[in-house]
C-alpha cells in the first residue's frame, strides 16, 4: 500500500507523519534524497539523504528516482531502490512529496491513496511556518509564495484533510489508511477462503 501526502510547507505534514508512524509499525516513511542543507536536529539517512547537486544529477541520469522535483529552490527525489527494498520486506510506504511528484506518480499509475493536507486558512499557515523557526526570511517568503500554487492543485487528490485540531487531522489520516487497507484487500483478493467458495 502506498500513501501519498502533500501540502504546503508548514501545514503539519511531518508532525502528522511522525504520529502515524509511531502507531503503525508496518508503515515506513520514504526517505528522499535532497540537495537542501539539514536543519538543526535533522540526521542524514533519517529525515533525508542529504547530497550535493552533482550527486543528485548523477542519480537523475541513472534513473534512480521514482520521481523528482525542484521544490523551494532545492532538488528532492524518491529513491526507486529504497522503495523497492522496503516493499519487498512487506512494509507499506508513506510518501511526503509535493504536487509535481504526485503528478509523476499518477502518470506512472502508481496505485495508492493521494492526500492533500490543508491549513484552516492562510494566516494560520504563515503563523505555523514562522513559529517553527526553521526558515530564514528568503526561504519563508518562497515557501509562502509556493503554498498558494501547491494548494491550487487540490483536484489531483483523493482526499483533502484540514489540519486545524492536530488530533482530528491525525485521526482523519488514519481513517484513510484504514480504508485503503480494506480497499487493497478487495483489489488483491487477500482473503484466501474466498477463493475456496468458487
Ligand atoms: P510541514 O512538515 O508540513 O512543513 P510541520 O509538521 O513541520 O509542517 O509543522 C509546522 C509547525 O506547525 C510545527 O511547529 C508544528 O509543531 C506546528 N503544527 C502542526 N500541526 C499543528 C496544529 N494542528 N496546530 C498547531 N500547530 C501545529
Ligand atoms: P522540506 O524542505 O520542508 O523538508 O520539504 C519541502 C517540500 O519538499 C515538501 O513539500 C515535501 O513534500 C517535498 N518533498 C520532500 N521529499 C520529496 C521528494 O522526494 N519528491 C518530491 N517531489 N517532493 C518532496
């Protein structure tokens, strides 16, 4: 099962993802490659694999990415090998990727649930992003500018979740994951005794 989660910077994706991962040990977060520099507290191989632009471009040439995009002036890409390795171990994968990445995944007919996380309003988004205190003024402006553009693509998604009260948004994402599990069961015909009915 693949769960794709997008949303403007500062909307609460990482916060919700950490809560979901803590409760579902059979789901792994896809660790992307990026050319952006680590924020304080981020570790190579945990939040991202932090690499140079040259190394990223080599990986693009060798077709190592399931999808990749330029987001907020940095390159981000999903590793095909990493995803294949986790799926072969039986894990479900949660992807934190932007709209451009979602378009590529959908063009490849990558099955899954596509979720866009939205703020209750733009002022709240700005407050959260500033409150996180991780961006300089240039990066903050870029991220807020890109937020409107990102949210305009809401029609690409199967689900829109508003992150107003955190616990409600986490429960909403978990409901979607539960529904997706049941849908996969129907698609894959997982219940072996059903085939015995003939
Ligand atoms: P993203 O990963 O989408 O960029 P984060 O998860 O880093 O966003 O969240 C941005 C900031 O907003 C963080 O400081 C986080 O603690 C805070 N936050 C997330 N969800 C909520 C919420 N429902 N209410 C208030 N603050 C929130
Ligand atoms: P951040 O720099 O805040 O960690 O992430 C910035 C944006 O990049 C977020 O919108 C996130 O969803 C997106 N992103 C992270 N990894 C990938 C990836 O591998 N592919 C794509 N397309 N977007 C990504």
